[in-house]
C-alpha cells in the first residue's frame, strides 16, 4: 500500500500493520500547536502529541498501541499525552 510516513519508526508501522483490529476511528475535537484531541467513536477521548494537522471535525484513525494516527493516506507518529 502507498502511504506517506511522517516521524514514524519502522516498529510503529510493523505493529500497526500486524494488528489491524486495534485501529479506532474518531473525529478531531480540538487541535493545538503540537497536539490533537480525538473523540473516538467508542466513546473515549485521546489526546495525542503529533505533527499531524487535521482540521477540527476531520475523521482520523488512531492505533493507540503503535502510537500512530492516520490522516487519509498519511501515517504520523502520535504519542499519548499524559496529564
């Protein structure tokens, strides 16, 4: 598959590819300089540090185990923010 990888380590891609059932769909609820807040369709919220810059309301897919966010065909590293 053709996809763009941004700040993604090979191990992140390997984990995300090997465990496709761990992807979760969501909508971007907020975006700051280096973080996005994603309202996952399962009812939880994920705050992620990432270089991805989706618009508020844009759909994304999140792989929390691999720490990846997919925005269209682009995969970005996305580390959970611990508050």
